[in-house]
C-alpha cells in the first residue's frame, strides 16, 4: 500500500484528485470513496486526517485555485510604474496568457455539473478579488485620472464579473464565434468608460482558449 510520509504532499494529492473528479463527475456526484479509489492506496483515514468533510475539500480546492491568481493580482496591484488603467490591462493580459489556463480549458470542466464549485468561485470573486485587488486599482485610476467614474465599487464588480463569468466558455459553453462576439461587446463596454484595455493579442488568446475548450468538452 502506498504511503506518503509528507503531509503537504498528501494534501496536494487529495486536492489534485478531488479537483479532477469534481470537474469530470460534478461535485454532487463525487463521493469520498471515489476520491479514495484514486489515491493510489492511501486510506480513508488519510483524507479525514486533513479534511473533516467533502465540503472542506471543496473549500481547499477553491482556495488553491485562487491562490496563484491572487499572487499575480497582488504583484500588479502594488506596481508603482503603472497607472490604474494600465494595471487593469496588465491584469487581463496576464490572467488569460498564463500557461495554466491551457490546462484548465483542456480539462474542460462543466460548471453546470459543479454548482457548488461555481458558487464558491463566484463568492471568492465578489468577497475577495473585487475589494482586495480590482477596487483599489479602480480607485487609483480615479486618483491619477486614467479612470473616470462616480461608482468605483460597481464598476469593479461589473468588469470582473463580465470578464470571469459572462465571457467564460466553461460556464456558457461559448463557441469561438460566440466568444469573439462577447469579446467585442466587452471591448466596447470598456471603451465607454474610457478604458482601452482589450487588444488584438487578448482577442486571439480568448479565441484560442475557447477552441481548446470546444475540442475537449
């Protein structure tokens, strides 16, 4: 029987397996036993030593998914060489160009089968990403004159929800053509706020990700 003497490696193994099964089968249709069966010999006790329930595993999976993204957001938010508008553009470009996005879109998770995972990600976006990262950047942009709005909180929420949810092929199943249309509307919406953020490189990358998703769904 396989043994893992390193707790951190055990936790990572559990989360790797759980995420894959949540994506493939859906959270509701994945049992603790399903996870155990894919742990290469680790026992049920190995799971319950680190997690009290499947809900705890879901929370840890979500937190790990967001951790890398939040580290990137922190670096960009705290840069002193960019104004607010430039930081928003950098965030969008860095977010979609990260190599890990290819892996995520290749797995092709169906969020319709994973409502709890979707709700968890949405909750993190509204409760953490918007107030901790996007809103401070919007406020900086107002202060430096690169962003003009009387409603910074609402603008921050609108931008991130449109980008992360409405334009996400894994939530709406968008084809390349639909992704292109949404990208154009998003671009026009941002331009209405004086934010020239979406460029041709980003458009091509979004179409590439949509194509990867469609091939593997």
